[in-house]
C-alpha cells in the first residue's frame, strides 16, 4: 500500500439551498486500500461520492487524482479518468447480453456493431473471470439478478481501467452468499491495486473488509483511522457523538386477543404456499428466513398486492378478503415495503404529504385537508425518528437514503394500523435511528398493534420478537418462542431439525 493518496478530496463544500451537506471535507484514499466511509443518515456520504463521480459540482474545494487536480469534473470525465461507481440498481440494457453490455461500455461507439461476436464473448469472459464472477457472457442481462448485474457493472469498471471503485451500500439487498461473493471481489480489486471506497451502515461488514475508516458527521470528516485502531463501540461513538445502547427495548405488555390470523392463506397463482399463524394485539411476530424464503411474497399477499386465492384471513375475529391495497388499508393493514424507493414513499411529494397520504381518514375525519394537522403530525415523526431535514415541506427526494426510509415508516405508522407489516424496516438506517425505530415499534405494539417484522438481521429478529416464525421454501417451517437462540432460528431456516419444536 503506497502512502501517497491516489484520490484526495480537499476542503470540499456543497450546499443544497440552506442545507450544508458538506462543510470542508478532507479525505485521502490510497491505491490498494478498501476505505470505508460511514456516518449517520444525512451525514453527507452519498453527496461526497457524487462529487467524486462528477454528478455534483462542489461549491468549493478540489479533487486530486494521482496528484493532479481535476478541474470541472463531469461524469464522462470521471469515468475516463478511472473513477467508477457501482450502484445498487445497475443501469444496464436488459435486452442485450452481458457481452454486448460490456462491449457497449468498453468499445468506441462507432465500431460497436462490427466487432466479432467471438472476440466480444472472449473479452467478457476474461473480465468476469478477473473478478471471479461465474456468469455466462451470452446471457441476456434482463435474466440476471440484481447482484449479478452489479457484478457485470464491476467487470465493466475494471475493463474500463477503473482505479477507484466506489460502492454505496452495495449489500443492502444481497443474500449472505452474494454478500460473500462481493467481499471476494472487493478483495480481488484491492489485490489489483484499485482503491475501493465502501459505504455501509453494517459495522460488522466494515470491520471485516476495510483497511481504513473515515467517519463523516454533519458534513465533516471527524476521524480517519486504520482498521486496527477501531472497534464497533469506537465507530458508533465517532459517528453519533455518544454511546448508543445496542439493547433492544423489552416487551412491556402481555399480548391481547388474536388480531391477525392466517389459515392456509396463500396466493397460488404467484407461486405461494399455504401459511398459517396468528398474531395477537401487542405482539411483535418476527418472520425469519433466508432471502427468497417467501416472506416478502407473504407480506405482499397480506397487503393485497398479490391477493390470496386460497385459505382464510381473519382480523379481530372477522373473516376478511383483501383484494387490493385499498382493501388492506380499509381493514387497518399497513405495509412498509423493503424497496422503499419504488413503493414506500412518493419521492416528489413533501414529507408532510407522504405522512398524511395513507392516514387521511384518521387525520381529517371531516374529510377535508387541514394543513396544520398534517404538519404537526409530520413534525412529530420527524422528531421521533430523527429525520434529518430543514422542515416538513421538503420534497422527500431531497432526503438522504436512510431518511427516505424513515419517511416510509412514518407514512404507515401515521395510519395507526391494527396490523403493521414491516419488511426490513432498518435496512440502510444508521445505528442511532435503528434503536429509535425499535423503540417506536415497541410503543405502537404496546398500544395494541399486531406487528409482523420481516428482517434478515438476526439480532433484530431475536431482540424484537415475542414469537418467531421461520419461513423456508414459501412455508412456515417452524414457530419459536421469542427467547429462541440464533442457532435454533438458523437451523429452521436451513431446514435442519430444531430441538424442542414440532416443525
Ligand atoms: N439533491 C438534494 N437536494 C437537497 N438536499 C439534498 C440533496 N441531496 C442530498 N441532500 C441533503 O444533503 C445531506 C446529505 O445527504 P447524503 O445523501 O449525502 O447523506 P448520506 O450520508 O448518504 O445518508 P444515508 O446514510 O441516509 O444514505 C442531507 O441532509 C440531504 O437531505
Ligand atoms: Mg447515502
């Protein structure tokens, strides 16, 4: 690892109106190092990398690459100079093959259609092999999973001679295996002398992967340390400025009557299988399982997105049919989806309108909008969830990713549902906000909500659940008490025998 930085940010500032997103950030990244960037939601991480990729022009400050100051950086120039960013949702052409997509990126535009197929295939194969990705270059990109498309993006960055590869929360929706594969690739990039900037809210990931860690707080870099110098508690303190109790709030109330009951419920036409369980008022029912075990599909059926075509659904002792999300909302079911950008919030609308959107009937019983009521409700959530924004009139699109996630949560909590379905509610959320969300979920449960919590974060499932349903292959493989251990849950998720249960 060389000591001279390959990429240096010098006194970078960037404001959006009154919001000072970056206030003089200094950051040095060396060749052959994995440099983790962390900080609370809204600290300025994504903004900083958008400056490096030329997507945002800084108000002041400069970027140096290998000692040379890059003037007026734009996306095309950044790419040409070897700065690449891997996005969670890659921008590839779905109807073209992997090899064609790579060729499009790497071959000069004019000669694109004339190049020999065999040669193109060979180049793609070599690039994919270099990062250890086993993907057939002949496959149509549309048939690849998102993580596989990410690998194609990485291959394309390497092929284009990237010297700096930036990853902004790349593992947010990866299975454990895909995650391990990505880590292998990050290590391969490091060996090739590439500088990797890695953004994540998962501290264990950062501790496992990074050579150096920089913490951003309020648009400033507050510390830059070698991996060996930090542990999880140090990182949290640097990030939040105080200690955050990693303890889960205890269950305060005895569960009441059965609120939600599924009896062989499923959407056959969407490939679902019958599922039965009950959730009581005041109970948090954790749904564990591997990614792909059918948890999100079940939530979508409960919310009427893929309506059930078999089995029964009961709410508060009444049999109901949920044929659409409107019907679900009318019956007091709320769903905070995993993919918040597509389904969770309306990005163009202000925070306050997102909060009142689904809660119209509760907030405005007389039927007409009251701005003051809407605003005070939104302000309450902004405070409770520590949503980082100048005011509640700000468009949700202008918030950082994690803060958008909190708006999605507020939107559905505001409906005061009887049944709350949460799908990965703390993904992409910083450690401080995560514990606020846990407290809020507990509080709403104590007020009588039945909560179904889907999470791939095992400590979260174990810490929050009164009971745990483990799904596997679209079915409920086991039901465990809240005090179950991690190994019990994992065994059930993997289809191994679990002691002390009738699976
Ligand atoms: N296009 C924009 N318009 C207005 N404000 C913006 C815009 N982009 C970012 N901001 C603001 O800049 C600040 C920094 O946001 P940024 O997205 O960089 O945070 P982040 O550290 O990536 O957070 P997260 O962990 O939630 O992704 C936030 O206050 C955000 O609301
Ligand atoms: Mg971000």
